[in-house]
């Protein structure tokens, strides 16, 4: 189990990042107003 520990941590962090990028970040980007040039 010890040698798989870094792989498990990395995959969990990647999973969290994917969930955040799909669920949390799009509303944040959409809520910002686009400045007119």
C-alpha cells in the first residue's frame, strides 16, 4: 500500500480539480462582465 500512496493522492487531487473545473469555475467566469473594447 505504501508504494501506491503518491498515486492515490495524485489521482484524488486530479479528481478534485476536475470537479472544481466543471462545477465551480464556469459560473464564476460567466458571472464576470466582459469589458467592451
